[in-house]
């Protein structure tokens, strides 16, 4: 099942206070970038982020989910309605993410 453009717009709205948020469509889903680094994506209308130390600290009970079969587990952002939390999460993760190749 592909993600909807409506859900993408919803997530982008929550992330709008952060300059440098971009996305790229990929096979019916959307990869989310912050300042050029991949932070996660939207898969089947779920916002999943990479399980960095900061993300695990801020969401210790977050469900681990597969974005697609054969992929590495990611963390489900359940508190997506809380834009302040989501922006803080992305900012906290930034330094731990690998540099753009």
C-alpha cells in the first residue's frame, strides 16, 4: 500500500518550523531529509525514523516497524500530532545521522 499525498502534507506541516526539511518520492513512499540527511520516511502512511540514540532516548517505548519487507527496523513516531516534539526529535537526531553520500 502506498502512502498518500495528504499524509505527506500532514507530516510536512508538523515539520514546517524546521528549515531544511525536504522529501523525495520513492516507489509510492516518501523519504524525509533534514539538511540533506535522511531522517526517516513515510511508509504506508506511517512516519518512521531511524533508530538513533537520540530517537531511542526520546521515544523509549516506540514500536519498531519495518518500512517494507527486507528493510531494517525503524521507530514509529506515534506522537505525530505534537509538532514541537517531532521537530525536537529531528533536531536531536541530526548529528547522529550519516553524512550525505
